[in-house]
């Protein structure tokens, strides 16, 4: 049976999504460990062997989650890729699109 | 400061009972001719840009007929004037001016009061006239508990040397200008020139700068944030960066493009680079080391005050979007800022925009302060420091070390590019 997702918005705009079916298979739960480092926010806890929230999603979105990105980066190195930490920048995307349409190259794409 | 355009400023003046010339804006030659036809007679066509000295820059033209107005509008629209592209022009009746004065209310940092300034001689070069100790200039520092009343205005104008029939009308204009200044939380409300005409004093030109911190109190003005940096309009990237801070109060990401199009670097024979510093002091001392070595930052950025990692992620993407930069330098002061968060934001940005997180340009990262070792470890854990174009420096490094390391990386990078090109 699918475990579904854990998802909450973040204060600056964007969201964090945990694919709990992937997280179930993860042996390290590195995201929870990273979030519970002494100097970080501790919004995550283990909940039936998958990441869960210590607070309501609304509280996390009001700034309970400090957007340190530790969960996502820990998942990259020690997990199996169950996390999406989306921080959209539609104005920048649109700017880059227009820039490339003009034949200009953003600095990070120079060859 | 948020600067209103002339037509916006005049709208506020008119709503407070100050006389302004008849007219309206046009964004095409056809529309300009239409307005000129409605007004009848000669008209002035004024480029609507957030810059002073438009007359001297040829951004104010006069036309005798609607066809002439269309022709002159065609000359102005789309033109670059003082770094601004002209998108709108204000078409107004041409005034028959008997005399020109200067009137302003400004927030005076020296007296910490609003100061009303009146000068008998208005128009262009009023600043030079004032600086040369010109006669006929008077000021009045306003006690906000008293306000600025008609008798204050009469006293001010009398000291400036105004006499005769114009005196009461000018006093009324000064009191109304002060009302505008107060009502809209201005830093500056200026009429220059105050045109004395047969129908009384008219605000021939107007400039209003608003206090950024009070913009939220004036949603009716539709100004969400300051639209300019110094004397020029914000660049698109500056607008995007300002949005990052506007939506998140945690820490700062102040981003300004020093050399938006790279022309300064080109003219100085310098190499354009992206830059981010934690603290403005360390940024300046680092730039003191970078600039003599031939590097010029395309941008200045200060990410201090303990910003979130997400803020660093976003601003790093903005910095690295700048075209033609040949490097990126990040340096922190010995800060109490949680540098591991700072590093996570940069690491996420690098991993997303560069394949494998490996940059295409030389990059130096200097982390000094709270959790600096954790910050440096991030770059190793995520493979970014494996790149030959990346150099990590820690708390023992000086600003000179940063510049020297960057110079070495850049020399190697440039040499390998030249080799590849041959």
C-alpha cells in the first residue's frame, strides 16, 4: 500500500515534498538526522519509520522550517532521493528564457 | 528611495490643489499628436524617466502642431536617455512663463527636520546656483509639532525676497507642497521650476521621492518597492533580487549591479566577476585586493544577518546568471552568522545549475566564522571542491589570500581556454 507523501510549504515560497514510498526503502533516514542537528530547526521526526513533522504543516510554513536545506542535501549524499525541496524563481526563469531568446548566454551556461 | 515619475508626482500635487499644466501621457507618436490636438497650441513633450537634467539631455522637446508633436514624440520614444529607455512621454501645454522659482520640501539629515527651500531663481542649474552662495535662497526647518503654516511660508518667501502679488499664491503653494510631503511620506517633494504665469504659479516640473520604509502605507500609489538604484532604474536582475528580500525578512540579500553590462570592466581593461560577501566591510576590503589584480565585480552583494539557506540559493542563482562573468568570489567576515546554512544554499544552487556541481568559471569560497568548518565540508561532501576551478579557504585566510587564490585560478583557467582555442 502506498505511503503517499509528506508535503508542506515554506515561508519564502516553495515547498518540501517527501515521497514516503521512497523514504520507506531508505536505510539511513539521513534527512531526519540532519534536521535534528544541534544548530538546526528540528522540524522532522521519524514517524512509523518515515519522515514526519514535529509541528503542523501550517506552523512549518510560517517559519517553523527554517529552510536550511539540510534534509535535501543529506538525502542527496546519504539517502535515496525521496525529497524535493522546490524554491521556485519564476521571474528569474522568465529572465533567463528571454535572455537566451535574444542570443545571450547566462554566465553559468558559458562554454 | 522610490522615485515617482514626473506625471505621477504631478498627479499628487494636483490632488492637493497645486496647479499643474494641462496634459497627459502618451506612449506613441499617434497618441502624442492626439493629446496635442486636444490641448491646442504649442506643447512640451517630456520623457518620463527617473532621472534629472532631462532638459540638458535633450529629453524635453517642444512642438507647435499635432504633426510636429508626433514627429518629436518619435524622436523621444525608445531613445536611451541617461541610461533609461523612454517608454512614455508627458505631453503638456507649453506655458508662457514670466519668471521661474524653486520650491522644495526635503528630509534634512543635518537638522533632522523637514526643510522647506525656496529660491528666487529656479529652472536648470539651481544646485550650482545654490552651491555658489546664490542670493534669493531661503530655508525653513519645520517643527513637526507646529507644522508648516501660511505665516511660516510668508516669512520664508519674504526672506528670499519675494514681494508683490505673487506672494500669497506662492505661500499657498508651499503649504500645499508640505501637505503632499507629509501625506505621502516623502523624502523629497520638489517643484522646479515653479512657473509664474498669468494664471498664477504652476508646477512646471515636479520630483517626488518616497521613503521606502513607508511604501506599505500607500498602496494607492501602486509602488511596491524602490524602482531605482541611485540615479538609474533597477536592472531586471536587481528587481528579481529585491523580490527575494521582499518576501523573506530573515537576513539580507542586497544585490546591486555595479557594472550591469560589463562596459566599465571593458573600458578599464578589467575582468568581470560575480561577487558575494557576508558583510559590507569584508566585501570592500576584498575588493580592495581584487581590483588592483585586474578584477572588477559586476555586482555587489551582501548576504549577512543570518539569511536562510534558501535565500542564499536564490541569490547565488541570480549572481551566476550574469553574462560573461569570468569568476565568482564568496567571502565572509568573521561572522556569527550560521555559515553552514549559507553554504547549503550555495551548494544547492551549484548542484542545480552546473552538471555535477562543477562550475565553468573559477570560484573561491572563503568561510570564516560560526560553523565555518561545517560549511567547508559541504563543498567536499557534494563534490564541488573536486573541481580544479574551486578553491576553499577557511578562517585563517585573509582577504589578500582570497584575491591571490582567485588570481591563480583565473590565470590557469584563461590559459587552458586559450590552449583549447588554438
